[in-house]
C-alpha cells in the first residue's frame, strides 16, 4: 500500500505519515528494493487510530500511548487514556464551579462553605482548589492579573476569597481563549460587575469539553484494530 493512498484516505499529507514514523508511533515500516516505504493494513490501522486519538486527546498523549501499544504494554496505554478522561471530567467540574463563583458574592454561600470560611489562603491551597499549578498563578501575578497581599514577616503570598474567585475566572477564560489580553478585558468587565461575557465564555468551554468527550470516545473505539493486531502477534493467540 502506498503512503499517498493512506494520506488521501485520512485527508493528511504524506509528510505527516513520515512524522508519525519518525516519532515511532507506528510499527516499523519496511522498504522495497527501490527504497519506497511498504505500508500494510496494520500501518493503516495505526494511522487511523493516531488521527482519531489526536482529535480528542492531543498529539502529546498520542506520542506516549502508541509506543506502548506497539510494544504490547496495553494496560499502561489504557491507563494513560483513562487518566486523560479523568482530567477532562475534572476540567468540567472546575468550569461548573467557576460559574457558581460568578454568581456568588463572597463564596461563603457555595456548597463547600467550611473551606471558604477561612480568611486567607496559601498559594498551594489556591492551586489545589483551582486545579492549576502554582507557577501559573505566579505568572498571572507577574502579568498583573491578580495581586495577592504578602505576609509582613515571611513575605509569603496571602490569597483572599476575592483572589480565589479571580484565579478561577482567569483559569477558565484563558483555557477558552488562550489570550491574556482577552482575560484582562474580562476581568475589567467583572470589576464593573458585568459577568455576562464571562458566563458566555464559561458555557462555551462546557460545550467544547462535551465535544472533546465525544471525540475521545471515538478515539478509544479506533484503538480496537491496533489492539487486535497486537493480540494476534502474542504467542499462543490464534
């Protein structure tokens, strides 16, 4: 089978196929005497799987999963995929929480009142609550998006309920639009008690998360052919 035939089926370039080969996320490709690559039905199944997984999970995860499939480490590969699905569910819960926070005045009326009854929080506590890295929070501080106070003696950052609210909003909006300039505009709206655009973006994030879920399921379904191939190669499997 020629690479151009597979590329045409998948609506990608032949150079993309060569990239996948170079990344070692497809089985080794043999060459004919003239140097041309010889692709099999097995390679086609892997290429199809890669394209399907990429849509829902991203190429970074595909690069980790496919070598494990090829080497027969099936469970390790599936657990990586499972973790990505758990992360997607967590992302949805964070967006829901952001929507609740937008409607809250001081967060004490949220279901988790006991936690939010505190007056101040460390950067670690905020990072854990918003499911974001402490380095991301520091970056947002350097960009002037948040301004936590500092402990007079230790110099450690002290985050208020208002700061936590802001972190949730920044996190959700940035993941939706990727632009800090847009985030700044949204925060300015919120400072003026205008949360309409922020809510719209959060709801768009939920729609995108639902879209990713569907694509992830399709990607998982596409794994069956490569898994069958691996199973057939195992000793004792007819």
